[in-house]
C-alpha cells in the first residue's frame, strides 16, 4: 500500500499539472536530483564502509573544485620506480561510494594501474545533497584535468552513464575527456527513459514532464533526448566492454543490448545471477575487467 506522504506528493503534482506545470517541473527535477544522506547509512552500508577502512587509508584524498561544487577524489598509487604507470578512473553509481568499488580498484591496482576513484557529489566524502548528470560529468572532467589522461574508465550503474557522457562531451561548456577504453557495468543507456519512469512514479502529467526536460536542457545545454548512451557510444572511437546481468532488477538488460548495438567496438558480456550490485564484486566479472583494461582481448569472452 502506498504511503500517505507518497499519495500527497502525487496529488500535489497532479494539481501542478493544471495550475503551474513549470513550477511542478522544477520541483520534480529537484526531487530527482536529491541524494540520500551520506551520513545515515544502513547497517549493511556501515559494514561495507567499516570493512574498507584499511583499504581507504592507502588512498590519498584530493578535494577538487568542479563546475557545480567540490568533489572528493581518492588516489590509489602504485609504488615508485615503475615506468609510465597506466591510469584508471573508477566511477560508482547512485547511492554508492568509493568503498563499494573496492573489488574493481584492487583488481586494477593488481594489474599495475594507478587508480582514481570519484565520490560523486552528494555521495561518500563529497559534500552536498544534489546530483545530476552535468555535475557528475563536471566532476569527471575536473579529475581528468588533474590526473588524466586515462587508459581506462570503469563505471558502475549511473557511473557507467557518467563515463559515456564525459567521454562524449555531452554537457555544454565541458570538454570531452580522453580515454583508451571504457568498461560499463550494469549501466543505463537512456536518460529519457529514466525520466519517463520517474515521471510515472510521481504521476507527472505531460506538461510537467516537459518542464522537467526543460530543466535538463537549462543545466546541461542540450535536449533530454540527446542523452542516450548507446547513440553517444556509437559516435565514439573507443573500445568498450559492457557487462550486465540478465536478472538486473534496477537497470533492464535491454540497455546493455542497446550499448552492444552501438558498433563493433563494443563487446557485451552477460553475467547471469549477479544482479545489479553483487556484480561489481564477482571474481569472474573482475577477471573480465582486468583483461579488458590491460588490453588482453584474448581473455575477454564476449
């Protein structure tokens, strides 16, 4: 049964559709961008963060000032004495943080990479309670400016969408970042589809939904329909590995199929039974990430 608060919110947006759709659109967009309180962790999240304390101590923390505010970046270095060290960027998903990407980071470090991991705005050790694609892309761009170029970018869930948009240069006024390879794990492709689902959840009418799209264009500089990752990836000359579980209940498998159809430079690896979050800690998946990041395509099973 729907909560009373949820019913009230849907009722208010129903009235806004007839009385003030533009105001309703701004309110809905702000609600969409609201991030969970990073201090109020669930018991499971607390266990993950606590178990990663020794892992995080090994990182050097940087506070960068991006276009939409400050962002924390964790640098996991390799030992000195090596020739030019390959560099990787890791981007977590919504309601996540660097600690959740521990398996990916340790795998890349084991392959000799220096790894930069972003805590997206409103997540982990980055301040704020607001996140949208433009802010995430700005954070990735600022990280690239200081620590790039990157040999590989690995993004999970929303972080995968951020990776594609950052490399495609989809946000007005933010140049694209250079990368040698992309790994997209359980990543959504279509931002319009995400906003449509969000609109249905809130019961937004067509005028209010259009006003939400107007907010996206105002902030990012391009229409919402331009933010389709599969189309962006089709225009990039960057090898990409897409990893997805057919049983993913948060991001539908059709998004992975859309990415795979972007061109021959994209490989798709299905990971049955790994779900949406377990997938980033699965040994077989980490082996795929390791092989692709290192450029050993012979070890990547598509």
